[in-house]
C-alpha cells in the first residue's frame, strides 16, 4: 500500500467520523425520547470506535512507510514482484472468462 493510498483511506475515515459528528450535533437539538436514545447509543458507539480508528490510522501509516522503505531498498525486486503478480492475476482472469463462456 502506498503512502497516498493509506492517506486516502485515513482521510475518508476521518470524513465519515466528521459527518457522524455533524449529524450528532444536528440531532441533539431535536426533541423526543427516541432521538435522545439514538443519540446516546451513537455517542457510546462513536467513543468505542475512536481509539481503534486512531490505532488503525497509525498502523496504515507504519505499513505504508515500511512498504516505501522496501521498494526504495529493493526497487528491481519490487518491480519484478509486481510484474509477477500482474501476470498471475491476468492468467486467472483469462481462465475465469474462458470458463464462463
């Protein structure tokens, strides 16, 4: 996973969290016991997800940095591996297409 890919995933997850926070703020002013129950359940769910999401973000960043270091250290092996994986996936795709005809 590249740095850009990991950053995009983290950015998207942060966007989802921000949207959820905005929804929580918008519904906080609404009246009704059911709305308050849903808001309370959401708050507890949200709080339980914040720490694992931060851990996931840190893990993604670490993986991206590790992958970047490996590619920079072994560029030809990385290119060969990517080429080999591409060949295998192409062969599998062709086999699947032939089987479905």
